[in-house]
C-alpha cells in the first residue's frame, strides 16, 4: 500500500500536479483509517501537501472535494462493493473522476519501480501535521453546499414520504439524515453502524443483499427504499412493495427525470451493459447517446468532452452534468426522491409511466464460474459464433467492443463477457419479457459452452 502511495506521489511530480496537493479519504472497512494515515505519511514524505479526511467519507464526496479544492487528485482507501475480506486503493484524477487507463498505467509503472528499488519516502504523521504537510479536512460541508445548487433540499424535506435508507454499513451512513432531517419527510436508517464484517451481506446494493431493506419497507409501509454500497457511489432502489428495481430501470428513470421533469437537454453516456431504453429516450427527446466499454473510467471522459447530461453503468453508478464526471449514489438518491415528489408517483407507478413511453424492458445477469485455463477456448468459441438469428429474431449487430454482444432487430440484446477481476463469465440480457430474458441467458450459456 505504501508502494502504491509512493507511485502516486511520483506520478503527481511527473505530471506537474504535486504543488496542488492531494486528498486522501477512506471507507468503513477494517483498518481503512490506518491505511489512509500510512498513505498520508508517504505522500507528505515526498513534500506534497495532503488533505486527510478525519472520518470515513463517501467516494463521491472525495471526488467533489478534488474539484472544490483544485487538488492534483485523490487517493481513496476503499474496496467499494466487494466482500469484507478486501480493501482497495482508488485513485481519482484532477477532475475528480476515475483515473483513465493511461493515468493508472503511469502510476503502475512508478509502483513497479518502487517495488523493485524498495525506496519509499515517508514522514511520521505527527511530524507531517506539525509541519503543515498534512491537514485534516472535512469535505462534507463543501459537498452539501454543492448539492443545494443542484436540488431544492428545503422542498424535498417537506415531501410527505417515508423513506428507508440502507448505507449497508458503509461510508454513506448518516448523510441522508444530515441532508433531509427536520421536515415532513420521515427517514428510517438501517445498517448505519460501522461493522467491517458487513454481517450477512456483501455491501453491493443488489437484490440478493437487500432482504433486510425489503422487509423494513414492508413493515414500515414505506414509500421507497434507497441503498448505497460500501463507499456510496452506487445506488440500489426498492419500490413501495419491497421489490428491487434493476439498475437499468433506475438509469432510465433518472434519464427521464433529467429530460422531462427538469426539462434539460444534453447527450447521455451509457456502457454497453446498460439499457437500450436510453436509445429510445434519446430518440424521443432528440439527444445523442454515446456508448462505451464497461467502467466509469470510460464514461467520464465522454461526459467531460460532450458536457453530457447523465452517464451511467450497469453496476448502479450514475453521474450528472454540473457536478462531477463520476458516480454519486447520494445525489442519485436525492434525484430519485425528487422524481417521486414532482410526479406524485410511487416507484412502481413510475415504472408504468416509463414503460408507457419506451415499452417494457426486462433485464437479468448471470455469473458463471469457469476454469481459468478455458478462457481462450470460450473466447474462440464465441468469436466463431456469428449467428444470423437468436431466439427466432434476426441479429442485426455483432459487437466485440467489450465482450461479445448480439443486438437483435427488436432492440433485444445479449452480451457475454469476462469479468475484469474474477474468473467469472458474465452473461447479460435485456428484452421485452422476463421469460424471454431467461431464454436468452440460457442461450448465452450454450453459446459459451458453460
């Protein structure tokens, strides 16, 4: 970890960004604050000013802090949505976004050099604090000020809604209460204490991990349930009956909110694993839609280049114009509540309204483990499966941008791709009915031979 911090310090010097300083934040995982302190000692030991978060801080708050403080970037100690045994080291570039591949490649070169030479410069934290090379900085007030410019929080506080909030034991705990307490809105927060074991769940806001949220919604007769992952950059939503809305449905609803309810216009950016509903909304509202490989590191550059209205990915991460070109689960939650308030509709009614505009769209993903030695065999099998039709419908596009995607004449799609971090084959499908989605997923397994 210290080698990673040294690599970042060397990169900042090489890029001419070291004079702007660096933010270091961390999540609620085991020893995250100790890893952050160690990173601060290394960066300060290289003569670079560090703004160190005094407590666990959501990644989007750190990302906005980079822009507000005009620093050279940020380190965030977090494993995000992954299981409790992991920790992680994220780097945010000078615009607050996930560092693009060319920047991470440069940092990795410096890390490799550090590991080879063993040379790590560091300064004890107490000494760095005394010299002013490390300064504790609470980024929340500046972030809250930014949110007041994006949404009318006073009106939202008066919404007559009962909302169950689930930060999943993560860094987002308490943020919604700080933002919305004191009005008519009723907030119930669960899993808000720090527990690095994440008991009974993995802190990823998907249906499998939200049983407690669903039960609480039903028991409290709540209007909606809102969950964020371990570092609060992803959003998961459950409707008034405790049913999970897929990330693709939520992305389309947030896009509809920006275009119709807020009346804004601008391009939209989606990864290839997200919904074709974005294309239909783009047609209806006459705005362009850009598509990227999987990962917000690919979404962010296009958002910046095109001043895009919204960008999103299948993991439940959404970013918005006028804020940061990065996922923000806290702002996404506020926007979804504002959508409910301004339309007077429940989440299930919002889904009906969305489908009345774009037609029904259903989605599922399955992950299949495979022996790592069979990766090339599976790849070869898929490369040579140039089908003319699938499930009785003509294949109009065979796309290999990121995996193997079959787009059908009726906008249905099937995607088969390898996980970038695990020995998993991910198979995705979106179509106009759940039975058809399930058939497509089985066909995907057959095509891959798994």
